[in-house]
């Protein structure tokens, strides 16, 4: 298994891959993802994914809509921004340790999903920026590469 990362903040860029032992230790913890991306030419694709078909999360576009899916022992839950996106946006995706999800676009109000879905064990698959190369977290075929530009992406864990 190996020791897991003790890091709390991860500054990442498109194409980055972190193995399980280097990736954010998200089991049982809340976390926030902040991403700035250009969806001008991209209507589909994964911005960031950690984990796979058993446990994990993914922030992705499908048909121009932004989705944040968290998958745990009791299934998957998704928060969605319904209006189609184009151009440059900054998104804040939040998974609370107790389950609730929130997704806010360009500093606006958050779309919230009340759920009991929690990531209870550290996913086997690592983290990918711009694709989901392991088992798919969301309802798409892996790797579901994001063809647009990801300007910045950060994952920050809540204190233990």
C-alpha cells in the first residue's frame, strides 16, 4: 500500500498524474477543488479525476454542462451546473466530509446536493488532470480527455 501523502494543498496543471501514494489523501476528509479552464472549444472531458469506479471524484464537462461526481460505497452523487458553458471560467467544487456537495461557477451561488455519499477509503487509482485514465469515476468512457485549456487547478484538503 505505502504511506499516503501528508500534503494538504496540491497545485496541478494539465497532464499531471499522481500515483495513489502521491495523490490527496481524501478518505474521510472534505476537500475543495478550484479550477480555471477554457471551454471555448471543449464541450466534454474530464478536468480532474481521482479514484475510479469504486471510490473517487471527477470534475468534468458533458454536453457543455459542468458536473462534479463523488463515488463512494453507497453509489455516486453529482452536482451539476445546468447552463451550457463556453469561454473561460473558474469553478469551485466542494465535497464535505459528511457527504454534501457544492459547485460554484465564477464566484456565483453554489449548486448544492445533499447526499450521504462519502469517500471512505483511499481510492486505488491515482489523480489525473485533463483525463480519467483509471477506472471511470463518472458516467463516461475513460480516459475522456479534456480538449480545452486548463489554466490552473488546485485541490485542498480540510484539516484532519
